[in-house]
C-alpha cells in the first residue's frame, strides 16, 4: 500500500489491469471483505482509464467478487451437483484423489503428497482470484470429483479447464460431461470468458472423446518428458 497527498491506492504486481483507487469507492472494501474473508482489499489495476471516469459496473466486473464461498448457490444438473469446496471434507478428498488409478490420468499433484501439503495448497487455491474450483457430488451427496478453472485471465477472457472424477465407478457414465457443461456455462457468464483450454494425455482416449462431446477440439500435440499430450480448446 502506498500513500499520496490526494489518495491511498494499492498495487497488485502480478495482475494485468493497472491501478485501482479504492478511496473513491470505500464500500468496495467492505464488499471485498465479505466475499474473501481477508483483511486486505482485493485490488485490480485498470489501465488506460482515468479513475475519475471509472464506471462502477466496470470495476465490479473486473474485481473477482465471485469466488464461491459459504453463500455460493450450488450448480445442479440431472445427475450431479457442483458445490463450493468444503474443508470439512478434505480428508475424504485426500483419500479419494490420491488413489493410484486416479493419479495415473491426473497427476498434477506429487504422488507422495502429505495431507498437510494438500491442506496448505487447498487454502492457497481458495484465496487465489485466478482459480475457481468446485467439487462434484452425486444427487445423493457423494463426493466423486473436482472441476477447476485455473489461470483465469479476464483481460484475454480465457482460462485453463480441468476435471477429475475420483471414483472409477462413475467414469464413462456422463457424470463428468454434465459437470463440465455446468461449470463452463456458468464460468463464461461469471467471469466473462470466451475461451477455455485444457491438456490431457494423448492416450487418454476416453477423456478426449468426452471433451469433444462438450465442444473441445484438439489444437496441438505435445511431448513432455517423453509423454504425449494434447491441447484442446473450446470457445463460447
């Protein structure tokens, strides 16, 4: 935080928007606290726009006030419900997420991660304005997976998408496809996004077919550490 004779303003060094002067809109700080449960103000940078001409709706659009919290309304489909991640279920998440069969196709986590490492990463993810993660539940309430948006870029209107189902019993039965459709439609509106991309193993044919059914197409083939991957893109 920096002081000047005329105002107090904030700078967020890794966000592409510019400067934001909250002294003109003190109520934003109260809103921010209510949504983020944090002491400091969430700040955006608005480039090439003089603060005196800022439109309140533009500010609200660019501040990530939409992180799901205890007041988040679940997204409900015919077979799944997407809910905000509940730390009370973290032990269950840890036990299911790190099964060898699940890690084989979705190994972004180190395979030997401890529960404490997962807990700390969970808290970091929940604080990040560039990540949006929901847990997938059956209509009966069983936790079966996670759907995620990461690297949310509001300036370029794009984000990376990923999904994992923890329970092989639910693979290939439409649960993942429905969860993906729900979150992509909601994310396009919530964050004003127009492009989603993902990476998956080139030999994960089941996943590739599922992604193609919901509008993704292969745009690039890659090799990383000797393994083949594909990049897929979907536009709203």
